[in-house]
């Protein structure tokens, strides 16, 4: 079963992308921790790989398994990542 965000969810980078292309983010609204392990496109993966800790960015994600906390990013919203206390403006 895949659960998908119907709208972008604002997350903060807690652990940047590692050599295995996984990273840890926190959903700002719920404080839920999610492990990102797959990316819809290389562009999404490369953009997220460049983000430092505490960057906030809106993402659309699907859960990859009903028994684990691993997610695939299917869309990245915004134009420029910014540091804590600011959000990325949504592209129109």
C-alpha cells in the first residue's frame, strides 16, 4: 500500500544525503521522522543531496512499504531552499 501526500509537506533536513542516497527529514507539522531512500528523478535526488541540515523544503512523498518508514520523493516544490525560520516559496 502506497500512501501519498496530496499536497506538499514542509520538511526539515535532519541528516543530509549519505553515500547510499538516503537522508532523514522531519515533517514540520507533526515532528514525524521520515527516511527518504528513493527519488522520482535524478534532478530531485541531486537537489536534495545539496541541501544542508536544517533546510526546510516542501516535498510530495509516497511511502514505499507499509511495514517500514521509508519514502520516495515524487515531487519537489519551491525555487530556492532557505535556512531554518524560512520556507521555500512554492512554484506556481
